[in-house]
């Protein structure tokens, strides 16, 4: 029996995902050791391997078959644009991708003016403005606090993830438009889905059943 390999986005998401796997009968004791330097964790008995990865790398591991399954945020899936199957919304880590800025920028969005947009997610921003709004914009990629961009005059608006909106309000910014809802998703390699259809489908169904009973 070959291993089914699962890539998990590091952080809160990985912890929550492992709790779900444990609940459906796929525990991985090795991963509970906070001090471990191991990179790959195995459940020999059931034939599963797990590894932690930077979120933006999870879709790459899955597309190329280094992982059969990945657990990662929808924002990363959209930004990376990899060829894979998105099979289930885990309904965890819910938030929104939004266009944000000062109130004064609202008019520029409505009138489709040529503006600068700062974002950690240039592909999502580009797709939204080019294909949904049909507005010509200049996209500036930033890696740090994008909220700074409108304040210091680098860009009129930003495209960023919004959970509570507290950081925006503290800096005199607000949500001007919603791009899309976000949450954690389960993705599967296209070849693995054919080769290991039975085991992967069973895993997806077990996860679905568990989450649906939790959300009742």
C-alpha cells in the first residue's frame, strides 16, 4: 500500500486540520512533539504521511504530485493558480478578500479611474480589476503591511484579507468592495484522484461528515 501524502499550511490551519484527522481516526502522534526537527510525519499503520509547508508552496506540492492532498486557504489557491482539484470547503478560517481604502477612493472605483492598487495578492487583484470590473489599474506587489500604501500615497486602494476590519478602521480605511469569501480548502492532485480514488474519496467523505456534524 503506497502512502497518501498530505501537505498542510503551517500555523493555525495545520493544527486544526490535524485535530480533524485525529477525530476521523487518522492520528499522527509524531506531530504533537513541539521540539521535533522532523520534516515528514508518518502514520505507518494507516499509510499516511504529513508535512508542513509555507502556505504558498502547498498548491505547488499538490500540482506536482509531491503531495496527494493539501489543506490551504482559498486566497493561496487563487493567487497561485495551480492545476489541482478543489474538493471541499473546510469552513475554517473564514474571512474575505476585499478592496479597501479611504472613503475618498470610493468614487475612483465607481468611475473606473486609472488607479494604483497595492496588494500581497497581485494575481487576485489583477483578475478582479481586469476581468470582473474591467478597470485598468497599476498593481504594486507588497510583502508587508499593505495598509500603509494608501496612507503614505503609494496607492489609492489595497486588495487584502479582512477578518474583523479593526486594523483598517484604526488607520482610517474601510472596505470599499468585496472580491470573494475565503476559507480553508482541501485540494487534491489530479493524478492521485484517479490512482487512489477509493482511499481519497473515503477520506474526503469522512472529513465532510465530521465537519457537517460539528456545524449542526
